[in-house]
């Protein structure tokens, strides 16, 4: 019997990528909450497996050579889990390339830009003192919108992001894209993205992965201690 994977997790878009993947791949796992608002990501034991002090991370006791392996960075974890399970990395040679392309697109583009949009649109104005920066808000709102138009164009040609098969590219992109309202975006001109968001959201494994430890989330707009830790402000 496969030993459970240790998942080091907090309910954020990057965390949801991995909880969704583990559910979709039907891989057993044990959840270890890393409360980023309380500073758990800076603890020495966690830094041994995630030296960049970011979650998610995993430890697979059944690594490629039979020994445990730890992995950080959500994109690397998704690729590892897809290889381990033999699923969701693309059905054809072309789809496999497309999956890698769109996974990298999320890691290098959508994730960072949408994250900055969240920060400057929601969290920075709620700090003490407030940081209401019109240029930053406009910059990241517009760039996130541009990326969603790219996504919508791709989805006009395919049922899923990388082709006609659900893949780790969808698992990487959907958690961020599902928060489009908080990024001050619209779906009125993105019908293909809207269709895809609903299709992915209807998957039972996505729903289960998305709901993992949902009650543990705090409101960063009001949690001054978490703001201090995450944004290096004074509490």
C-alpha cells in the first residue's frame, strides 16, 4: 500500500493547487497546516523542506529511489505528482508540451500578477497606515486582465487549457482564476474562461481540494499580525 504523502499546506491559491491535485490523482496524503499568518513558514523544520519559506511543500516517503523526497514550489510538485500517478500531464506528445507551457505561464505570469493585484487592491489599502497606490493598482489590475484575455483566447480552441484533457495546467491556473472578482476583473468579455471556470469548479475532487482547511483562513484585510509577518509591516 502506498504511504501517504505529507502535504505542508495553507488554504491559499498555491496551496489549493496541490490539495486539488492529490484529490484528483487519488493519492493518499496527510495534511500539515503551515499557518503563514502566524509565521509557521519560518520554522526551522519547515525550512528544511521549503528553503524559500513558502508553502506548499510535500514529503513523499516513497520517493523515486525508494527513499523519502521533499519538494517545494507548487509547479515542481504538480509535475512530480503527475509523473508519480501517470495522470494529468497530457494525453498526446503535443498536449504534454502544452501542459508544460501553460504551467510555466501560470508560475511566471498569472500567479505573480494576480497576487500583486490582490495585494495592492485589497490588502495594501487596509494597512495601518493605508497604502493606496493608484499606479500599482492600475498596473496589476490591467496586467491580470491581459493575461485572462490570453487564457480566454486559448480556451476558445480547447475544452481545457492545454487541450481536450484536464491537466495539471488547469489545476495550477484555476485556483488563481477563480478569484477574479477580488482582482477586479470581469468575465463579460471572457465567455470561454467563464465556461471553463464552471466546468472545473464542478469536479468533485476540485471541490474537495478547494475546501481543505477552509475555516482556517484569516482575513488579511483586518489581521494586523498577519500583515506584519507577510508584508513586513509593523503590527
